[in-house]
C-alpha cells in the first residue's frame, strides 16, 4: 500500500467529514513548544488530505497552500474551503513548488510514512526560505479509551486481527540522517483525546488505512465492515460517548 491508495472518493469524503480536527491541537502545541507568538507569512501543507491540516496551519499563517498526491483529496479541499483564503493543487510531496515567495513554514501531517525522505528534503530545500520551519507530525489511534478496558480487548483481539496494519515506513528521523541545511530543533511525543459516539467512531475507523485497504481490494464491503464493527462495539459503547486516546509526535526542523 502506498499514498496513491488514498486517491479514492470514499476516503476523501471520510477524511473531510469523519476525522476529528486534532490538527488544531498540534498547532497549539507547536506554538507552546517553540514559544511562537507571531504569525508566519507564507505556509505550505504537504500531504494535506481533505484540508484539515491546512485549516490548522491557516490559524498561524497569513497565506497557505495545500498539496496532496490524491486528486480526490484536492477536490474535497476545493469543495470545502474558500478559494480566497486557500490554494490547493495536486502534487507529490517530493515535487511541490512555490510562486515567487519561498515558504517560511511547511507542515506535513501523516505524510512521511509514504514519501522518499531524501527526495522530499531536497525539494524542501528548493521551496523553503532560510530559517523556515518544517513541522512533521502525526497522530493515531491507541488501544486506550478512558475508563473502558473492554475497548483495549476489542482493539487487539478484533480490530488488529481483522484489519492488520499495512506496511509503511515508520523510521524515526535523526540529525545524522538529514542532509546538510536542516537542523532538528526538537522532537516531542504526547497524547491527545477525542470523544466519539458509536456511529461517529465507526465512521472514523472506516477511514483508517488498514480498513480502507480491505475495501479497496474487495476483501470486504463498506456495509459488511460497518455492521461488523457496530455489532462488536455496541457492548463497549453502551449507548454512551467514549473518549479515545491518540498517540502523537511532532518534529520541528529548521531550514538553515
């Protein structure tokens, strides 16, 4: 499975409608971690998906551009964002560009598992201004819900068994791995949380890459997976809202 697998209308709509806007929390965390008190001017969001991460970048940036390899994702962005405030275009993370003004901040949410690191960083050298900030981050579901041990059992015995995690590059970047011209300022790990009702949680889970892989390959249908999840999760939710814990990381890299 690679990032081209996300060029799918169903998954683009799911990203736009069914994923929590935790990107905003990441940006607030970045401001605190780096003691940033002013806006950036020109920002790029690489691998923008359906635009949630671009919207978060806009909170601290005057002008923002979002790019994604998936044309379906870009179409979802265009349909859901004001063209006077956002620019979107389809491009690989390794092949972005700028029109006259280099970017002083670049964000990449959930992207580096799928890109060629060396080609990506060489491209960033071309599009980023001196002293610009590259923020690489991701967050993902954990096996933990607040005060709900039954979910942990479901996660391991049902979810990961029925929907094995597809292969991806999970390499942690170190300073020695980076080309000349980039300095790692900090790398932090943390947790976030979000409250779901049963239907919202299932719709969110239907956007996960391992679930999407089975739908895309024809192993299971959307309806089959939805019914299966509802049957196994209903006793866990018990008609109440539950709080899911997300694991997260942020890497702050400066372009010299």
